[in-house]
C-alpha cells in the first residue's frame, strides 16, 4: 500500500506564499492536489503526470499556483503564490497506481490519498 504524506501547510496572510510537499512512500504515477474547505465538497486544485510534461489546474488557481514533482525524491510540490482567503482549506495529495493520464481532475481516478495539511489565509 502506498502512503502519501503532506507537509508545508500553515497560516499565511493574503498575498503571501506557501509550498506544500507530498512525499510518496511507494510507486505512484500521476499525482494531484485537492482541497476541501469547511462545509464544502472536495475540489480539484492541480495535477501532474509522471513525466511532468502535462499539468492541469482549476481555473481559480491558474497563474498563482504551480505543481511540480521530483521523481528521484518521490515528491510532488504545490507552489502557492498570491494566496487569498478563499484558498483556505485542507489540502490533500492524491496519487495513481496506473499510467493513465485521463481525468486528471477527477478524484475517483486516484487510488491513494494523504491525510491532508491545513492552509489558512488571513485577510
């Protein structure tokens, strides 16, 4: 069983930056970040294929967030800039056990999930 461990969350002022990390213990291929705010459903944030050549973002974070990965370290990152209070949520890392690059933004397509890391953006 693959384990995903997130880190890097915290409290930041609006306009600030954070970098989330997700360490994978085991083999994963496409990986993604999702987030869930209180009282809301979990939503897709960003995804990256195993090669790193293809990335996808939800519209609300385009131009502000960037996803990257270091396969040598089995780690995926989410660089978050120009943070807004509406970015406040628990951020979850997800990973796939297949090489498929379809449906990167769909939570059902991921086999492994981390426990999440809290990001709070104050106004």
